[in-house]
C-alpha cells in the first residue's frame, strides 16, 4: 500500500508561477499543497536577472502600448485577448509584489523605478538590481511559509492520474530522498513546472529545466501549442551558454562585430540593440556566418556606461562576467552569441490556466491547469519580449490558482485506483534493473542537445529538421534500454536524470513536429526554405497531441485577434 | 590540466555505511569550475556520484560543499583557484548538517532556523493602494543582504554552530536583518526581542568565517553586528550579550584596560548568581596558574587614561 494524500488543489512546481498559484488558491479557501523536485528557492525563476514589465497608468504609461508591443514582439502569433489580460493586470500584480516585500529599485521620489528592455519604446521594466527573479522568488517563498502551506520538497512527479470520469485528479510522485512513492489526489492539478532548456545544448537554462510538465500533460492527452517557437537569446556566453541579461543592453550597451561596427544599424535602425530578441539573434548569427565574428562570437560593449552604472545596476552580471569569462565589463567588451533560452510554446491553456476549453473548440484535459513557462496561453507567440515572462508567471499563476480553487469547489473528492501507483513504481524498478553498459543517459542527452542546437536553432530548413527527427527517434529507442550504476533508492540522481531525459525526448519530438509543420518564417521560427511570414496560411497555432503510434498528431487553432491587425514588423 | 578530485563519499544503503574517500583523475580546463569537474565525473567516469546542482551560475544555491576544507559553491570555484597542475582537490559535504549521501546534506535544520525568525514582511497597516513610498537610499542597501541565496555555506563553516547546534546561525540572522532594516516592516522591536534571547544574535563569536566563505558578499557577521547595534539603540531589555558590550566599553573608559573578573561579574549581574557560581572552577584554575588579573580597586588605570576618557567623550558627541 502506498501513501495517499488528498488536497483540493495540487501545484506541481515551486517557481514563481507555482508559488503564486498556490497562494491564490489558498486565498480562495482551498486546501493546497506544492510538490517540487528541488527546494522552492532553487527553482529556475531565480535566474531571471533583468526585470518584469508593467505599464503603470499612474506613471503615464498605457497598458495598450505594452499590449501592442507584446503583440508585435510575438510576430502576431500571440493571442490578443490573453495579451490584453496580461497588460491590464500587470500593474496590480507589481504593486502586490511590492506589498509582499519585494525590494524593487526606486527612483528619486521613492516610487518604483524602471529600466528599458528590448522590443519596447518605453522604460516599463521594474527590477531589483540585476537579480529580479531571485528577489521575487524568495519573497513568494516567504509568503508560502507565512501561509504554512505544505511543501513536498524534493519530490519528483512521474505522471498525472485520472479519475473514473477521465478527469485529471492527481499525480504520482516519489520522494527523492527515500525513493518512496505516493499518490496525491486532488480536484485540480496545476502544472507550473517550468521550461525545457536542457533539450538543447548549450542553453541558458538550469540543469533542472527538463520540460517535465509539458511531457506529463502531453502524455495525459492535453495538447501542446507553439512548440516550434524556441527563443534564442542574443547575449549568451560561449561554452556552457550562461546568460548575460538584456539589462546590459537596456542600460545602453552596444553590440559590435569584428570590424567594430554597431551592426544593428543595418538590421533595426530605430531600435538598434533593443529590437526584439529574434531580430537581434538573427542579425548576430548572420554577422557570424558572414565571417565578421571573433571565434564564433560578436561583442557586447559596456565600457561607455561607466563604472557607477555597472556597479549599481549590473553588479551581478559583471560578477558573472568576471567569474565565468574572466572579463570586467568596465574594462573590456565581452564575446557573446545567440543561445537557446526560452520556450514560448507549452501546454495549451485558456486565460484562466485551464487545459481544456469551456467552449469545446479544442480538445483538452479536464481538471488540469498550467501556468508559467510550461504553459502556453499564448502570450509570447513567435517571440517573447524580455521581462514578459516573469509577468506571465505572476499574472497567470495567480489566475490559474484562483480558477483551480473555484473549480475544486464544484467537485467531490476524486475516486482513483491506488493501483495506478504501481505502473510508475514498476517503471522505476525496471530502470534500476537494467544493466549499465557503454551507452549512458549523459551521452543520449548530449546527442539530443547538439542535434536540436544544430537543426532547430536560429535558422532552420526542412532537411536538417528531418535529420533531427530521425536522430530523436533513435535516441528514444536507446532510452528504453539505457541503465545506470546506482541501484539504490536514496537520492538516486541518475534515476531522476533518466526520467527527465524521457520527458525531454518527448519535448524534442514535439518541437520538431511543430517546426516541420509550420512552412513559413515567423518570430523565432525562421526557415531558410520559407523566408517570409505567411498570414494567409499560417496565422494560426499548431496543436500537438500525443498519439498511440508515437508521432504527434497535429491540429490547428486560429490566432485570437482583438484590436491589432497584423502588420509588417520593423524595428 | 590534469586534476585529481578526492571526494568524500557516503552511501547510506550500504551494509555498514561509513564515509570513505574516492579519487578521480580527469582532464579539466583551468577555467572550469569544480562543479564542471564533478559533472564530468558523473557523465564520464561514475554516474553514481550524488550531488545537488542546477543553475551552474552561483544563483540557485544548490551546490554548497567543502572544497579543500572550506565551504564554497562548486560552480563558483575555479579549478585554477583550488589547485595546481597535477595536484588534488578535496571535496566534502558541508559541515554542521547531517549527510544524506555523498555530497548531499540534509538542509532541514537550516530551513527550520530560517522559519524561526518569521521571515516575511510584517507591515504596520493595510498597504496603500500604490506602492509603499520609501526613499531609494533606505531600500537600495537591502539588495546586499537580499542577494543571499540560502546556500548554507556560512552555516557549514560557522564555528559557533560546531559547538552549539542551537545557535540560530549566520544565514537566519542575515535574513532577520533584512526585515529589521526594511523601513516597511513594523515588527522590528519584536524581532529584536526574539533575537536577543540565548542562541540568538549575541551568540556569534565574530570569527569572520561566514564573511570569508559567503559566495554572494552578504557578510552575515556584519549584519549580526548591525542587529546588535540596533538592539542596543532600541534598548530591548538588556541581556548578557548587550551588557557584555556595554560593560566592556565602561571598563575601558574607566581604566583604559580590561578588568576581566569585573567584566564577567557585571555582565552576568549578581541576580544571576547561578551563572557566576559556574565561573568559580575557571577562577580557581586561573588562580592556580597565577593568571587571575587584579580586579576592582586593585585594578589600576593605565597611564594616559585622561586621553582615553577624552576619546570616549568625543565619540559620544559625534556617533
Ligand atoms: C538566465 C535566465 C534569465 C531570465 N531572465 C528573465 C528576465 O529578466 N525577465 C523575465 O521576465 N524572464 C526571464 N527569464 C525567464 C523566466 O525566468 C522563466 O521563464 C520563469 O522564471 C519560469 O518560471 P516558472 O515558475 O514557470 O518555472 P521555474 O521557476 O523553472 O519552476 C519550475 C518548478 O517546477 C518544479 N518541477 C519541474 N519538474 C518537476 C517534476 N517532475 N516534479 C516536481 N517538480 C517539478 C521545479 O522543482 C521548480 O520548482 C529568464 C530565464 C533564464 C534562463
Ligand atoms: S549550481 Fe546553482 S549555485 Fe551552484
């Protein structure tokens, strides 16, 4: 008999989206628990340096401007009803965070100050020095402690479960420290499990960003959307791919090629370095491909900003540059290049985080909610604006939490067979029984990552993507037999990595399927064999469903347009 | 460069579990971090090595461990700074917390102590509709202590925790300071009263170890000193800790040199005769070794005491 826990709302993930959702559900009176594979403050949200966007009307900004720039940034693939919600509610959420304790930087009047971020004409990015995500994450954790919500920390979710009505009604998870499995029953499950960066090698993402939630939802029958839209960030370090935040360019840093040219003049004469990320990354990659590079990189030059700005506003970034690249930003330009950073797509949700459609226009999974990077509302469409993701986590985390709590009120405790736990338990046992041989999970992951980075990066074309599809197929077969040396149950990190690799291979497959389907260039998805955006045929989302035969089943959904008709996108 | 990592391992599931050292030889670039080395071991030599790591960029706080005897973040420690060509780097789990497996420690006691200080903002009134107004300079200095990533490195190397596990510890105290120094927080006095208790802010011995090892420049001990100062300014009821500081200053002002027996007597106070009695064995031992310094009326002021007194007066005028 395995242990059984029961709650109204179960949140998988303790990043910003998960904790915000949990707090909202708790405030609506639901019983809530959080499950997370790492301690909450270890979640990847802490990596966000730059800031969080909001148009505060009492500061003369207009939510419509923020919304329009987000729509334009998305290359018109973002759903405008969702973007309107994001932009309208942003201000209240920023203020709520300040009230909870976030120490946002202030201006001379003692009010919250802003900096400029890419793709936006106005400075509307609120920030805490250059560790905004960390500052927010720790404060949300404080709120969770105050509310005394149960946190199952270092618990790994292996699958979602359904009740007799086919509704998502809980998850199966094991405690990493003991290897013990438990069944968690809930009236509503919120997946807030973050991004999938490790599907690529290199990536700016932490080692825990393995797309678990996307795969969990996909396997359970919920659709993934916009998976082909993978953001390459313009300023990442060579080697491990660590990020140099957009805050550097926000403060005024230049991009230079090997000839010392500010090459963005040629690609985005108005917005220059602060054009949308897809635009800047493509420009850099072209400079590199055409030989105006320095060992595969271009330069980010901060010297003219002066020591004071660098120390006050870019301290952590400079610290990072010193530690990881041996460069003091005040003294020397730093070599950077585009690198995989963010997944715009994810588990399809409506504007309340539901992974099913109350109007039944698309098929989803009742009882399941999603929020944060793992979800796709779609706000970011073809390209996310910097500092819109933190905003996404708090606005849609809150909405998903509140909606899940309300939804839970309408239901009785779910009935689930406890025998379901055995399936996952058996999978783990079988992985532990496999002999370890030459092939390793590290090798499979590296091959996957390099393949994705080669064929599904800034520039893509049919043949390369077909090759990638074959490679991933073969890797999936190898995953079925790969073994690990550690056969124990206590903190078996090899086991955790094996399960994560399984999730990542699903994600890779859906990215490729989406990218092969979309025969045009839009946002981050630029195809050298289809150079133009094609609104006639492709102003629509691609939905991917898990199918019995393995390859994703494809469906489409129109983009929701409220007030901004698609235009040519120039910066 | 050719490097050997000597790692303390521990597998609780073995028959009679006991820690042991295992050496791994591998080729690393000087600019690689110790974490790169550990990951390389896991990926190419021994996938059973257990450790926590995630961000690789000194921000998630997962990879605290002892490297050549001192706690540090593995991802922030360069191979080059830890060793020379051909020599060995020793890697062990953090101190002052139980080991679960290999380099993984049980952080539960750490988090219990963080919880103890009620780590959430406690504002006075319901918040305004907009943000709290606060001059930038009253807030911006908090970013130093907010950069704490709760990695546990300071707790691992805290010399007080080594002998007294009830001490609330440098990380929790730095966190407490973050609220005490926040103009929006209204619970300052209560917070200081709690910190004033035994095992609180007065138990730090100022060994500076936490300042040295902190990978984020938080300077926990400096925050503890700031808490003490604020405690004394807010005159939360005096305790041995604060009296020790006051009596110390008093005695120096009076005689220019420390009167140690008097320091003990006045710090504890006669009403605390039990603790004073506890000091008798120490006194007898010191007496035997002829180390009892003259006290009270026998304790003479140093020459130049006037100058010292003048210094005190001047200091009091312009703090
Ligand atoms: C280097 C970097 C800098 C960034 N800077 C910015 C910025 O300046 N502004 C901005 O807006 N955005 C930024 N982003 C993006 C943003 O940080 C993320 O998209 C966002 O924080 C994601 O938050 P989340 O809550 O969705 O997920 P995360 O914070 O990643 O949390 C995921 C949670 O899910 C849990 N989890 C995952 N799988 C499982 C499982 N199987 N079982 C149990 N638990 C599980 C994890 O333990 C974790 O708690 C940046 C991203 C990176 C990589
Ligand atoms: S891996 Fe995150 S702090 Fe070292």
